């Protein structure tokens, strides 16, 4: 089971409503609902608070399964973490959070301006503007050299579009610039999404992903879907 599935199951078993848990966490109900659907990711402090409220362990909520893509080394680290006492876990959590923030800031500044040229990472695999295409993170190592004035300031990486469902704005073969976001983009914005293992470029609707091409039907989103946002589309590379 994924983190959202475990969180929802624990809440239902406790008899709490989403509104009650949200109130105890100090967030609105929409934010908490996003935790259960995977559209938002709580920080470590909130995960601990939820575990306490639901009378389950943080380990249970955060347990990583092989089906979720963990490596043997990562699973070994998880086993070591479980052997630590409260003091040890607090130290590890502190270092992990600091390193996460450092790497997030580094990724935010991934562009390197050298004169009039910007170097920016690009996914080798296309993101689908059609029925969906598997995305492999390991392919995210290609590097493009683009004139600096053509790259949006907030762009962290770019991807190549495959398909015509986002025409006329984004056509097959276009390279789009993406701003990585924590959590989700706003409804109505165009973003890069992972849905059940497939990558899409779509407009975020209310409980669905929308195409710009009227020939394509909306893609409904369900609570049981594995769904997350990879970033906000800022525009495309002029060709």
C-alpha cells in the first residue's frame, strides 16, 4: 500500500473524519484530502502528528515497498532507521530535512548561465499529449544548450511532447519548460503529471486532466489512482 492508501485506511479505522484530522493538524480539509489522494505531500512533522492521532507508527505510514521502486540500498537504510531510538531518529530526520532543502534549492538553480548560453536538463523520454507514455526517471540526464533569453527564469528542466492532444498550444515534438513544484499546481494550469505510471502534459481540472484538443476526452482522477504533479509548464522552446 502507498502512503495515501495507508493514511486513509488508518483514518477510517480510527473513525475520524477528514475535517477532524485537518483541524488537529492545523490545515484546511482540502489540504488534508490531498494527502489521502497523493496530490499533496506532508512534511515529516505532520506525518508524525498524523501517526500520533491515528494511533499508528510513523514507520507504518512511511514504509516503502519494492513495488514503489525502492532499491536494495534504500531498503537497507529503512531497516537501519527502524533500529534507532527516538533521539537517533530525530537526528536523522534533522539531517534528512536539511539535505532535502539543500538539494531542492540546488535543483531550483540547476540552470547555469554562462554568457548568453543556459544549460538545462531535459528528459530523454517524451511526456505524452495523448494516451500516456511510461516515464523512467533514469532517463533524466540529457542536457541542452539554449540561449539564455529563451529560457524562463523559473524553469528547472524541460521535456519533449509526444502526441497532439494539447494542440494548438503544444504540438508533437515541442520541448516545454517546466518549473518543479512541491505539492500541486493550481486548477486550470498546465502541468506535467504522473498517473498510474504514465507521464502526461495536461491542464488540471476539477478531478480530471484536460486536453486542449477537443477531440480528446477528459481523463478522470480517482482516489485509488497513483497520481502526482511533476511541475508547472511555463512555455515552450521556440523553433
